């Protein structure tokens, strides 16, 4: 399959004057994002912080191609996305972006191996040995080689989040969006998951954007973006 969006652009993601409004054209129209400008370079590990209601989820949905901005431009790997069809957006999202959520969103009746295979299965339509090899390799990378045939419903929260990270990497994305990935974990498990993402970032050059309320964890990222009332009010470079 031709990856028509691949480019030599150094920025994995770029936002130019991105606005997002809801209930447009009605008396209750509300603008949630106010002219966001942002670049994520290849290999960066960036924290996105801000109070509840600041627009973090809206911004994450736009960056993940799950929603469209009301105005402004969004580039993924050099491809400008405003004119893309839904099918093209789906293809671009599937090949370029991995997601890690606070609540895992794993299929608890399936094994760890089967969960990691899901993105590959959706892409190719039927399971094959190369998928199993890829999934097993990723589970080994996150320290779960011995648990690959365990049902994820029987695994600990920290182990489930490791499975979720492996699943996010299944299609070798250039960008991983992690929404409070340690929020539901105890301190020890949260530290292990954070260090795992950092290690993947260093080893593979995958760009990570992590939404977090953990100030100490954010301070260990390459850069901190602080979003308040739909505007990036501070950018701290390490």
C-alpha cells in the first residue's frame, strides 16, 4: 500500500491557528480552542498539562484525527489534512498515530497477543503468522513475553497498560498520543509505564505527546505545553 502522506518533514505534527467551536451558528456557540500553534518534532517526548475543562481532550481529538478543527490547518507528517476525505483520514490515522488511553480500552475476553494484533487485523483483514510475530515482539519489548497468551482481563492495571502501549505501536506509528496513561495506576506501576514509554521513545524515535496532571512526570519530558482556557499559555523547554 502506498503511503502517500510520507514526507521528509521534520515535524510529525504541526498546527497552524487551529480553532474549534461547538454549536456553530447557534446562540450557544462556544469556541473551545483559540488559535493553537504547535509543532511536534520527530523523536520528541512532550507533556500536555492544564486544568480540567481547558480543552485538552478537544485538542487531543483533533491531533488524533478523530475530530476536525473549525478553522486552521493540521499537518501530519507533512500532509495537510483539511481536504482529506474520511476514508483518507482513517488511513492516515491508522498508519501514523497510536493511542494509549487512561482506561486501556482493551478487549478483556481476548489475550494480550490478540489485543496487540487487532490494529494489524483491521488493516489486513485476516490474521497471519507475521501479525503474531509482530505482536509477540512488541509484547516482549514491553516486558510481557511470558504473559502473551493471558487474557487481559486477568492482568494487573500496569500490565494492561503495557499491552495498550504495545498495541499502540503495532503499526509503527510516527506519533503516539497518550491520554493520562498513568492516571489509574499506583505509583510503582505508573513509574514503570512512564519509563517504558520513554524507553520506546529513545529506542525507536517515536514522538510521544502525553496528557498528564502529574507535575513531576511532566518535568521529566523534553517539553511541557500548558493549555489554559483553550490557549497554550506556557511552553517550557528542557
